[in-house]
C-alpha cells in the first residue's frame, strides 16, 4: 500500500477522533484535503535532490490523534545560556502548543495555539488558513513541471491530519516591540510523526519578529534501550504580510541524525510589504525545505537567507521559488553550505519574473564549501524573465577552503584547526549579517563558532536540551 493510501485510510477510520480533538474551523478542510491527496499523491523526488518524501512517509510512525499530553517539563528542558536574547517565548511539543513564559499579556495581538485561535476567531482563520497551501500556483509556464515547488500532496496530508499548531496574528497598525520565539521540540519514545502547522498573519501597516527554534530530544525506544526512535516533522507554514507591513521570520534547526523534517513554507507579500526570512541549519538528520514566495503587488521586498553546516551523514535539501507578479518588487536570495565528512546538500532556486513585472530587482546567489571528497553538493539556480527594464542575476559555486589563505594564516602562528574555523566563519558572515534582530545575530555568531569548533554536535549551546 502506498503512503498516501495508508494515511487516507487512517483518516477515514479515525475521523471522529481527529475532529473531536481539534476545532470545527480546522475540521472543515479535511475532506477536501483527503481528496487532493488522493488525486495528487506525494511528489516524487528529482535526480538533483537527496531526500525522498515518499520514503520518509512510508515508515510506520505513531501519531497522537487523541491528544494525549506529552510530559516535557519545559522549564527544565530549555535553559537559555546565551545572554541578551530577550524574547517572548512560546513552546510547541511535537504538534501541541504548550504555552508561553511571558507573564504580560498583550491583547493587541494573538500568539498561541492554532486550535484555540480557530475556536475564538473562526472568521479570521477561514480568511487565511489553507489559502496558500491548498491551491496550486499557476506559473503560466510549462517549465514549472520539472521544477519542484511546494507539493500539494504533502500540504494536503498536513491539512487532513492537523489538529494544533501555532498562530501569530498581528492586526492592522499594531507593532509588536518584543521579538517572539517559538521553541519546537520533537519528543517521543517510539517512531513518531508530528503534524505541525504554523500560521503567521501580519496585517496592513503592522510589524513583528518571530524566531522558530527546532530541536529533537534523544530518547531510547520503549522496547530497546539501545535504539533511538525516528522522529518526523511534517510541517506546513503559511505567512501573510499585508500592505506596508514588516516581518522578520527566522528558523533555526538543531536536529539529531534520527530526526527528519519535511517542511513547506508559503509566503505572500502585499503592496509595499517587507519580509526578512532566514533558514539556518546547525545540525540536521534528513531535512527537505520547500519555500514558495509570492510578491503580489508593487514595491514588495523580500530578503531570503539560508545557511547549513553539516557533517557525518546529515542531509539537507533547500528548494526555493520566488514569484515576481508585480512591478518594482525586490528580492535578494543568498544561501551558503559548509559540508564535512559524508554530508549531502542541495540548493534548487528559481526566480520567475512575470510579464508586466517591470523594474524588478532580483538576485540569487548560492555558495558552497565541500571540506572532504566524500561530501555531495548539488546547486541549480534558475532565472526566468518575461518583463522589461529589470535588474536580475543568479549564480552558484562549489569549492574548497582557500589553501593559500590557510597557509598564510598558519605562517602567522595560527594553528590549522583555528585557521580553518576562522575561514569557515568568515565564509558565513554575510548570511548572518542579514539578520535584523541584533541579539539573534550575536547569538547565531556564537553558535556557529561553536559549531565549527566541534563544540556543538547534537544540541544547541543556547537552548540546551537535557
């Protein structure tokens, strides 16, 4: 039986249980999602990627459809060791929202449980939820069929089974002064799949910053103390940035080798909107990130940054699609990888400038370092232009550390390991400098330095998982 049929049968047999432990506004989308999953199936991987979604989803994972509480002891699990990162902290264990640490309630915006938001504000949820993930993006171009943008099948699977998640809703004109931090923890004693959903709504002239920190806890299986369970995060994120609104949205991944992620992020920017987006992977198991960004009205701007520091047999695919649909929009995309030992990475980036999107300013860059002969990196930047009077560029490189620079530093008395660390850190510096939250920028520099020194393997030095 195929993975999609297996999950459809599970949904049919457990529909009453799923609905009872969610909210009516979320339940309304499940039947259509099941139909889409049956029609579309799960997207097959291309030759130029490493992670196979069908293979990951075909495993026999447990799901927590009855919403049994998972003991986390979050106050003990997470202890921030990096100073001066002042955030409003929220917690997500697997797919369940478990609260926050901020004692001051700001009634001007909502940050919390997707299930609770759907119960309190069904009209707002209906206006945004599944409006990007549930629809096929018409690019008007036959070439799109060979390029992997976000998958309708994976999004439909998420919508069909999703019961909770996290929502950030900022009404028009509201500026959230304090950055929000969502700590998402995968934790189970047997093979487990967490169906996670994030919804971010920044209405006209509003402003907010959100950092998502993703971790996985190392627990032995119940029937074998020597085996660590496989954990899969099936995550769909929908982001809406209204007219002249601003959003900083960064995701920091620190997963062990038995933690897998299939993530899809959809972003829509309205007129004059600005978004800074970042994907930073310090450790990973097998991860596949897809990101689809639509600039739908004039003068929208997006900055997209990505970084991966992988070793062992870690594997990460980043697949991005930036769609310029209106005049005078700007996009700047920069991804960098450092691969060591037998790590594998791929970057597939496509920019589409549609007809009528004159005066577009779009740039895409991918730079990669392979430190050993056993690493594998695939880079495929693509740029399609159907408009006049534009400034566009794209390019990619794959190389090794500069041996002349390394030799020069060693002749100045710097040990080889320290020289290599400094060169790798300098290589990543412009990706980090793009972060607009100064405290997060300083923290990430600290973590990356520890990562390249070999002091940051399976856990974050800032949010230690005990």
